[in-house]
C-alpha cells in the first residue's frame, strides 16, 4: 500500500518541536494510511528502504512504543540468545549487539556515524537481533511475510509519557512542559513513533493470529521477572536452567542496568547534554517503576487519561496495570 506523509499542523505539535533542541523549526508528520508519527522527510527518504530490508528466519525482532522497557527486554533477549555470555554483555554496547533499525537521522551511538542503521543491520553476523519502534504495518515486508519471531513490549501509557518526558529532556533538549507533551499524546498527534494506541493495538490485535509474535508487559516484568524470562526463553526455543534464570534476573535488575554503561546510554547523553546545555539531570534508566505517573499527573490530567483510554480500549481485550 502506498504510504504518504502529511504534515501535522496542530499548534501543540509545532510548540513541541520548537521547544526541543533536536527538532527546532521542524514539523511532525503522520504516515498515512497507517498513522504512525515521524520526523519530517521520513516517508520520502526511508519508508521504502525499510520496507525492502532483507530479514532472515533466524532473526529476532524486538519492537515497542518508545519508553516501554525496550532496553530491558533487549538485554534479556540478547543474553538468552547468546548462551548467557555475560562477559560479552558487560563489554559490548547494547546498541551494537542489538541495533535499532531506523532512519539515517538517528545517531546510533557506538556505531560508526558513517554507517547507516540499514548497512549495520545488513552486515550483522547471524543470527541477528534487531530492534525498531515501527508500528506493525510499517515493518519490513520480509519480516511480515517470513513470519519471523517478534517480541513486542507494552507499558501502561501514563508511565510511558512520564518516562518519555525524561527521555526528551535528556536526549532531545526538550524545554517545554508536561502539559504540552500530554496534550499532544492525548490528541494522538505525537510525540515521534506514536500515536500510542495505534502503535500498541497494531500488535495487540494480531496476537491471536501470529504464533511468531510474543507480547510482554513491563509491569509483569516488574511483578514476576523469572516468569517472563522463562516465557521469552520458551518462545525463543532456548533452554535455561533455574540457576541461569536467577543470574539473568540479577544481571538485568534495575540497579545493575542503571550502573551498566553498556546499556544505560550515559556517555551518549553526557555528550548531548553538553551540546544542549540545559542542566537537566535525569538518566536514561531513570526510575524504573510502575506508577510514577501518580507523582506527575493532576486529577484533571488523570481524568483526561481515563476518557482517552476508555475510548481506545472499548473494543479490545487489552487492559493495563497502572502500578506494581
Ligand atoms: P523510567 O523512565 O520510568 O525510569 P525504553 O528502553 O523503552 O526506552 O524504556 C525505558 C524505561 O525502562 C525507563 O523507565 C527505564 O528506567 C526502564 N527500565 C530499563 N531497565 C529497567 C530495569 N532493569 N528495571 C526496571 N525498569 C527498567
């Protein structure tokens, strides 16, 4: 199906871009008919290239809406697929072990800036693990046709947007307020890679027809990590001992991930922080909780969330856990 890019003219979308170091003077766009939101120029420059990416039966793809616990899932999957080689995990940046297939706008830290994510993914040793924030219908054709294993991680939208606010501040120099970001989010007009519900439902609605798709939940990882690890291992057809489940739980604990420079992006955003000079002190692996939204959202904001969630959830069997 032909995909075209349409400028989002909404005032909050413009304000959001203007208030972000990375996108000043740019617009957000919507890729029709599927409705995913990107940086201007994405469809013309990258959509077809992404559609044509070659995928292999032994690939594993990890997909998500941003801020859903993607890196947490990635670290688990990498260790499972690599025979629990924690030595390598602790000495090789996650961006290199599991690159993000993206557009060339994206700076894939620790990868040669001259090498696009397309080339990097193409030249990886097999079996590959690749990550992307694309909605289901925007994925490479090969990935869908060959029914390659995919893991999609979901986190409740209230924590997602609070986590996104931190992300935007540390990585994109966002100097705007929560209200603008929330307005955009609840109007389904941003930020990048959204809109949230279209993204989540594009996978959720496929879950019963696609045995190659495993859906995991951030909140469940918090509540019972060994159970989720075992489920992922079984999906990947990897055998793991109870002892290694415990080792892996320890390796991907919040404290260890936060202190691990191979996963926490500290260096990359320290560099960007200098360039943006906004003095904001958050971390990429920041709070790692469910229910952080309660500290940030006013009663009126919560009411707006409830209405928005009700509208999108009414015809689905998707339910969220908002606190663990
Ligand atoms: P917070 O910003 O709420 O702290 P993503 O990788 O999709 O960008 O998601 C980032 C979110 O996952 C961040 O949430 C981060 O702290 C959280 N996260 C990463 N590793 C985690 C872990 N081991 N335990 C709990 N949360 C983790």
